[in-house]
């Protein structure tokens, strides 16, 4: 059960310092705006934390651009705003460096061929709930989330938006329990990210045929191919120990969307 | 879909109960699908059609080594959406969901401003950049991925 | 759980704590400070703006109280506003020009429409004129027809008059005819009377002669035999009655008696013979048959001589009759009609 509140709490408290910069091409006026520094939660999404940033930079750009679709890039890479911030950061920073994280905010020239318009909070919310449902389909065949009421869904979302750990976990606890007498989930909702930001999804069982709990190492073995060996995963900015059981990871290290987001470390053989 | 506000023990019963009609309905679908499949096979026009639309793809050019692998998807209409004459399609597994949405949108000749929602197994809406392969691996049944499309949010 | 916490968990927690220290703790203060500073900058900027505005206000207030610079500034300001007004007016002028152009276009369009309407009106009028001419033509033809009609009617009345006069004439001639027939009958009756008289006188003479002869004979017998005064009277009387009877026998040729032999026999019709009638004046017999004909036969001579067939009936003739003068024949037939023929020319006269 997801009862290791110490871990949950540490994971929840993960933040990334971000240095938001304006796009010099969009700025009007003589003065370039100062960079805007912000601590953002790793578990949150960019559109949820950037209201202040947007407001700050809006003053410096021309009027006709102000209503444009906002997007972000980090060092030239457009950022998918429906990925959790922690995932975005971990993907772009395989090593523990590059802090604070420099992100450029754009008000125009939305790269429609790369990004999808997830800039409004409503869209992010619906994406978030969809992920939650998909995760529940994998874990409990979707029974828990569909048994919940609308207000529970709202509580989950508002807990995330307002950074309220207790509010969020009061509901999320139910999603993180195996149903009935089972000890484990049906499958582990997990996404394995490649370096280019795409991800792979597979049916991962938390136990093996003999009914024993599988660990991360077992999983890495499964993911290895003769030409490429999976040697480790990073999530929440840390490399995870190979002995960690999959069920426990799902319960404790999942992002609020109930998925484990793993950045894979491969070694070519 | 599942209405179980009951104690855990009975909820198990409901699990099995809720599961079986779901499966059986798919099984009954299957026979029809095979007919469709054989028909498409005989006409053998599906591959060119799909590859023609490659140009529309949003350019998910990752994994070019398994570009040719295709996945069977089954498109079901829900609500007041026109049904598609051909429900079963073989789709490049690296294609994103947004590509399928565009394809259905075009196939049904919907207005550009009309919305289209896709659902996997009548449960959740996949992210538009989710690729078909992932959904197929996790939610495919009987060798195919069942997608439902509608013009209003259904299983929101 | 913490007592025998597994290796991987402590590793994880350590790493996460290390991460938080690295990423969060190190930066939190800086970022908060930065945020505060930014806010402060904003505040200061606002303050600055406010102050500069105030300064300007004060300066303008100062300038207004004395000094050319202030007046110039005021004038400049005025100029500025006027220039603004000017540009505004220019803009409005441009708008108005655009409006005028639009309106002109509209007027043109309306004119076009008007022209179209007029054209159609003229067309309609032409149509009306042609229709009127037609109406006139028709009226005149109507008048003509009316004239013709009255003419025809007049003709008709005159013809009718003629007809009635002719009918009158006909009636007169018929009356004349009847009168003549009557006279003829009278003459005939006279003839018959004369004949009868002659006959009577003849008979008288004969009976006288017979009587005389008888008287002579009686005188002779009286002379010859016993003259019995009474018996001869008696016998006279009886002989008279005998003579009468003999006379009656002699005249019996004409008297009624049962016909015992057929005088004439002939085939009259192709079918049944329904009616037969003597002519009252001639030795003529009319027969009517099922072959829809009335035939006339002359039986005055020893041989039969057909005098003609009267045709016109549409069904079998049931009965025939002559009129009293014998000049006409009436026939009735099964076609619910009675027809009259004249004997002389054997034509159908009336139906």
C-alpha cells in the first residue's frame, strides 16, 4: 500500500529552479526584461505554474502578440506542456547539471508540427484525467476511477494545481491500492522515455509467473535487446536502485497522473 | 461503465461480471471484423490508401527500422457520428493518435471546426502524441486495437 | 518499516534528499529573493512613473504661473492637441471619402436597378397596348357577329312568316280539297241514289211486268179454271212474297253469304301479313306485313296487279287503314309510330 508517506512527501516536494527568459525577437521597447526565476514543482505541468511568468513578460511584448499561443523551449527544444515538468527536466538533463533550468517563453510562431496545443489549463486537466484513467485501466481494469465521483476527480486535480499534498493523497490513496484481496496491480502503468522525448508503453506485470514480486532489474532485463542493454532508469531526478520492487515503485514513485515516467539509460553492446 | 459502490468482496463478483459481457461483446464483433478484413484483403486497396496519407503524418520519424510494421485498428462510431464503411484499418504502428484523428476527420468529411474525440476501449482518451504501438501493446485485444470515435466527449 | 528498511529504499530516499538539496534548497532562497526583487523593481517602476508624472504636473503648474517656457509648453501642448485633432479630422475625412465612394456605388447600383425597372415597365406597357388592340379587334368582330346574328334572325323570322303563310295556304288548299272531296262524295252519293232509283225503277218495272204477267196468267187461269176470287188474292199475296223471296234470291248475289271459294290468292309479303284493308273508293287493297312494308294491290281485274309498296316503316306494320277519300293510307307499326302515305304518289307524308 502507498503508506510510505516519507517517500511520498519527498517526491512531492521535488522542485526545479527555472529561469524564464523572453524571446528577444518578440520584445518591444529598449529594455530587455530581466529573467524571471521560479521554483516549479516537478510533478506539475508548465501551464499550471506559468501564470505569473506570462503576466510578467506580457508587459514587454507587443500588443498583437499578447493573445498568442504561449509555448516554451529549452535551449531550442520545444517543451511538451502535457508532460510533467520533472519528466521534461530529466529528459533534457541526463546529468545533474544545468541548474537553474533556462526556459524561453514564446508568444508567437507556435510550432504546430511539433507541439500540441495544451496551453490552457482545461486541456491539461482533461489530458491529466485521461492519463489517470488509462493508468487505472492498467492497474484495476478501470474500476476504481470510474467508481469515483466528479468531486473526487476535482479534488485530485485541485490538489495538484494548488500543491496540496494531503488533499491530493486523500483521493489518490484509493487509486494506489490493489482492489480486493490482490496484493498487486494488474499491470504497472509506466512509460519508458527515449532521449528524443518519445516514449514506449508496455504491459508490465508487477509479479512473475511464480507470484514473486518483480524488481526494477527484472524489468530492465526484459527491456534489453541483444543489441542494446537497459542499464538503469532515472525518475524524479535520481537513478533508481535495481532492487526496488515494481509494485512499490508504482505506488510511491508515480507522478500524479499515476504513471511511472522512466528515463531509460541504455548501453549499446 | 462499472457501477460498484459496494463492499470489496462483492466488487470482485462485479469485476468478473463486468468483464465477461465486455469480452463477449468483442467476441461477437470479431466475426464481423473478419468478414470486413477478408473483404479488404481481397480488394487489397487499404495499403496504398494508408501510405498515400503518409504525407499528412506529423512526422513521427522515429524508429525507421520498423516503419513497415502495421497494427490492426478497429474504428467504431459512437453517438451521432457517421459510421465508416470500412472499420478495420492497418496502420503504421509508429503513427500518433493525432494522425488517426486527422484521418477519420478527413474520411468522414467533417467540417474543420468540428471536434472529434477518440477513445480506447470506451474508457479513456489517448493523448494525441501517443503512438499507436503503445496503445496496441497495452490495450489491444484479440490482435487489434479498438478505438471509438465521437463528436462529443463520451467517456471524458 | 523503518527498522528493517530495505537497502533500495534508503538509497532512494538519500538520493531524493540529495536531489532536493541540490535542486530545491540551494535555489529556493535565491529564487524567492529574485522574485521579491522583481516585485520590488516593479514597485519602484510604478513609483518612478508616478513621481515623474507628479513632477511633470508640478512643473507645468509652475510654468503656467510665470515664464515663457511654460507658455510655450502650453502652446506646444495645444499645438499637439490640435495636430492630433487634425489627424483625427484627416482620418474622418478619409472615412467619409470612403463612405462617399460606397454611397456612390450604391447610387449607381440603384440607378441600374431603376433602369431595369423602367425597361420592364416599358415592356409591360407595350404588352398592354397590344392587348388593348386585340381587345378592340375582338370587340369589333363581336359587333360584326352581332350584326350577322340579327341579320340571320331577321331572315329567320321572315322565313318563319313565309312558312306560316305557306302553312296557311296549305291548310286552305287542304280545306278546298276536303270540300272538293265532299262534293265528289255528294256527287257519288247522287250517282248511287240515281243508280238505286234506276235499280228500283228497273225492279218496279220487272215486278210490274211480273205482276202483269201473273195477272195475265191469273186472268187466263181464271178464264181457264175456276176462278176463285179469294185464293188468287191469297196466292197473289203468297206469290208476291214468293217473288219477293225469288227477288231476294236473285239479288242474293250481292247479299252477304259465306264465301265458299277463293277468288284470288297471292303472295303479298315476305313474312306474316298483319293487316289488310279495302280502299273505300277504288278496287284497291292495302296490306301491311312483317316485312315493314305496306303494299297496294289492284284487284279490280281478274288478275292481281301490284300497285306499289309503301316503305318507311322501321318495324313490322300491324294495321292499315284508308281515309274516307281513299287518297291516304294510315299504317301503324311496331316501332311505336304511325305513318301516313298518299296513295297517288306513294310517298310518306307524315309520321
